[in-house]
């Protein structure tokens, strides 16, 4: 099988965003009188958007909808001021994108981060490379692991799903790929464990970004 496109997750796959996310979350929690976490702990809260991130970060007795929504708004404001302090591409990502471009492999980004943030981050931190589609969380479109958005990208590419690799670092990404009929590649340099990726049904685990080329 010759794969003709790659759909990338953002956080933990293309970019190491953990320090800016963790600092933003902890600032909001501290201002609101809640316990804070290490960056390593916060990695396990990331993957399904800000609402779920805040829900998981709050003590169980404080997870009412109004509290979550209030802190989500605070998090959006906080993250907007500091998202680019430490965030950077993982080692090997620029070289991978260069090689995919040379091979005319189509590229897309599909994140559960807010769509506006996703577009800004890609434009500012990966400006050299053309992604045919850059999508974050959009109104009325189910988030990963629902395959709807991934299949929309396949339609835009006019490429069969089984000719697309979906690369991500969490079970949500792997489940999305499996449900969409795409090749599910797990990024081991990201936020989650090899066990989580295997259990979700990953077709392959990738040690370093450039190892993805072996699948092509």
C-alpha cells in the first residue's frame, strides 16, 4: 500500500505544547483555589479539549458544569497570553515535513484544541510547510475519537481512507484512525504511553518522527 496523505494530531505529535498548557492550567487552578499538578500529570488530561481538561483537573466534588465552564473561559484567556512561550516542534518534525513535501504526500492537522488556536499555532510555529487542511474543534462537528472530521479530510483530499496515515500520541487519535479505516500510527514521543496506543489498536508505533517514512 502506498500512502498518499498524513493527518497529524497537534499536541504531543507535531508540537510539544505541554509546558505552556500546564502553566496555563495551573495558573487558573491556583487563582480559583484548587490544587495544581505537575506537567507529567497534566499530560494525562489532554486530548479531548479544554472542557475535559478542566473537568479532569478539578477535584471530583467540584466538577459541576458551571465551575468547569467558568474555568474553561479563564483557561482560554490564560492560554491566549502564553501559548508560545515554550511550545516548539518536536525534534525531527521539520525534517519529516520537508520529506513529505518532496514526496508530494498531502498533509493535514486534526486537533481537539480549539480551531482558532490550532490555526494560529500552525501558522506561527510551522509556517514553512503547507497543510491542505488545519482543523481544531469546530461547532457541530464531533471531536476525536469520532471519525467524522478525519473522513471529511479524506473527501477533501479525494483519497481513500485506507491510503491515509493518521499519526497521533493518544488513544483518541488511534481510535479515530481505526473508526475511519485509516492506518493508525502511534507517536511514542508524545504525551501517552505505548501501552495506551497498543490497547487502542495502533497499527504501528513510531519511535521518532522520521521513522514514519518507513511506512511510505
